[in-house]
């Protein structure tokens, strides 16, 4: 069961949004729910749903996901706003993904759900190590990429903000805004799941603190 808490009417204290002023994120939200705001990986493990719990391990500092598996957080009636943060390390896996998925039921069982926006961290790529894909019914579209060569087995602090009032997704890496894209509202009426996913059978990726999942 996912344990959530409301911010309440007083000024919220969100510990793990240090890359930018908290007001920059909170100004998007009206009545947010914090699902995760932690430096402890056991808290992430205990509150996330998983494709296969036997493929996920943790200690105090790191949570490890074996390839072709994922953590996910569902909201069946859809996110109107969503903020996600985590330090991601592909270790030896091909890619580390953050998925925004239209169908919560598909997000639970399908490696690539039929309609998904996919933020990809792939240090093995040449000058396309950080990018966003749109996947619709078997068709892949590269929406945007950063011409950068990132390092393998290195942690990158990644933040994603989705706002349905503007139909936009913003992405920061290590505190710097990298992408600001518009959502295809024809194929995506809403997002109902967010996932941390690793690609590569028997390979590994890791997440470390801070980890935040907040939505309304």
C-alpha cells in the first residue's frame, strides 16, 4: 500500500527539492499529495509498487533494480500535476527510464505500455545520452534530445514536472532545465502511472536519494 500525505494549508516543508526554489515547483500545484520524500531507500522500497519484487534490493543508500523491471506509482483517475525526482545510475544496464504512462493497468505488466512518454538516460549512446521518446501503439518518435556524452555508472539527479493545465513536461538534470516539451493530447488524455525502469536482462541500475514523488 502506498502511504500518502497532504501538504495542508500551511507552508509545506519538502525536504528534498534543493536544486531549485521550492516555490518554483509548488506554484504549479493546488492540493498536492506527497507519496515519497526521502533519503532512505527502504522507504522507497516499502511504498513503491514493483513489476517483480524479487528483482529489487536495497540498502540504506541505494536501491537496485535488475534489468527489464521497474518501480511504479499509479493514480487511476490521472495526474493533473506530477513531480518526480531521483538520482539515477544505469550501472551496466542499457538504459534507465522514467516513464509517464497513459494506462495504469498496462504500467503494471507491460515493459513498454502502448502509450508512454519515456525519458531515457543512456550513457552508451553517442551524443544522444539524454532524450525523450513518445511511444504510441508500436510507433516510436524521438521528441527531443540533448547532444551530450554522459558517463556510465554515474549518478545523475533527474527531475520531471508534468502540468496538465499547460500540457507540458519539463525535465532537469543536475539542477539545469534540459527539456520543456508539449504533450500530444490527442493520444494522451492523461497520465495514470509514473515508473522508474531498467532496460537490459540480468543487468542493473540504481536509484539513490533524494527521491520525491508528488502529485495531484
